[in-house]
């Protein structure tokens, strides 16, 4: 009887593993499908053709701190947006910030652009980004705002396509896929591969299913009249998640356009990659706990072992054949999505990694994923812009 019970339990576990593996297979293919179809061609914007008298006004808010890689290029692309009615608000906490001369240079180059430089942060919480943009958010001319991080660049037609998405009254937030380009060290290549494969694939698939809010705050548009004050979000490190959830709970859906928010990586030390990935796991475990707990079994190594157990028990598939199939389709799926996103980037003039470098960084990312996850889950302390914080169970953080 004990053997029968054990056999029945193993059968149940095997079928659960099979269901999960098929689910992940389908979710990965969905991310691939969305990536290939959405980013193959960028549609022309209807809103970009409107004269200023008919176009909806947009306030572009760009928080600044220090000199990001290719900062001038990143900011210049805001000045040349193909749209007839917008203002630019640059927010910087300190009058001595080295980003200020770059902004002033661009303001002189584009005097016809409605632009303001706002100096001075208002401390409403522990989130430095929220503290930095509070004044810009309050004094913006227009209801529709675009909060765009200083370390990313976008296509010149991104604003027009984003406004087009708001023509659907059910949309409360528009966001753009965060990707990375121009890695110059091995650790930066790993980050480059992570953002342009695993992260992008899951981000696209989850947003396509649309069962819950899933937003990264690199490039977000929303209406102040719908969101309300920014002050309540100052106590959270992951303000983007909480902003997205507030709008979602008002039954306002999120939309993505055929645009990416592209960050230039440059050089990244290996330990910085570890700290960065660990930091966001520690933040997510208090903000999206269920998804974070499931994260290891979505990764190729653990998911492959789950699939192997199911296939051997149910179909008696050989270990070698299954693992060859598993690794082949997983890496091929990631590589084809990677190539598509690199070509669609605003920095598409930069080459993608050679195949051997892609495989080297991809393998390193997959192998490191679980150790970094376990390390991150074991603690609550993070570092952000030279300040240490202790993450708390309600998603906020305490400066240390």
C-alpha cells in the first residue's frame, strides 16, 4: 500500500511538473511572438501629424543625477520628439550636479523647445527619484506626463505613438520595453543578455496576458488627474510598481507601444551586476511576493529539471534527448528575440554581440540566476546611489 501511495504521489507530481513545463513553454513562445510582431515594424503615429492647436499637450519629466553614459544623446532625443505640443522638465536635486551644463547646452541648441530646468528636491520619502521630480510633477503644464529616466534613450516618434495609445479611454498607463545596449565588459554583457532575453520575454508575455499590472519605470506615461499626488509613492523603492497598481485598481489598463527604452551599459564590474540583480530581487520579494517566490522555477535550469522529471516519468523520454531539446529551444528562443530587440532599438546602429559572446554571457546568466536569487532572498539590505536601505515587509524601505 505504501508503494502504491508513493507511486500515486510521484504520478501526481509528474503531471504537475508537466503542466508547469508546458505553461512555461507557451509563455516563452508568447513573449517571442509579441516581440517579433510588435517590434518588427514601428507604425507611424497619427498624433504626430496634428498641429499644436489640436494635439494634446505632454509634459516630459526627466530626473537627473550625475553623468549617465551618453547622457547628452539621451536628453537630446527628448528635444527632437516628432510631436507638436510638449514641454520638457529637467529635475535635478543639487545646483552643483554635473548634468546641469549638458542640459543648459541643449536648451541653447533648441531654443524653440518649451523647456525648464528645476533645481532642488523635496523630501517626501526615501525614494530619491520621487523626491527629485515632485516639483516638476506639480508644476507641469499638462495633465499627461511622461516620466523618462535620464539613462535611457527613445526613438523620436515614441511620444506620438504613446499618445495614440491613450486614444483608448480604457488605457491609464503607457510604458516601453526596457532593454540595454553597448556593453563593454563581460558583466555588462551578462546584464545586456538578461534584459534583452529573459526579462524582455517575461515582461512582454505577462503584459500580453494582462491579468495584473507589470510595469518597469524607465519610461512611463500617465495622467496626473487619474494618478493624483506623487507624495504617497515616496516611501517605496519600487514606485513604478505601486503607480501601475494604483491605476490598475481603477480599472485602467496598461499599454505598450512598438518602442523600447534603451540604456547604454558601457563598463560594469562583475560585483555590480551581482548587487544590481540582488537588489531588485530583495525589493520585489516585498512588492510582488508570489511572483518572486515562483521566479526560480521559471529559469531554464530549474524549469529544465522539472520538465525532465515529468518527461521521464510520464513518457519515458531519455535524459540526453530531453536536455538537448530543452536547451536547444530555450537558447534559440532567447537568441531570436534578442536579435529582434537589438534591431528595433533606438541604438540599432550598434552591433549585436557575436554568437559566441552571446552564448558565453547567456550561459553565465543562467548559471548565476539561482545563486543570486538565493543570496538575495536571505537578506533585506540594499544599496542605491551610495545609500543603504533596509527593505520592509510593506514594500517600503528605511535608510540605514
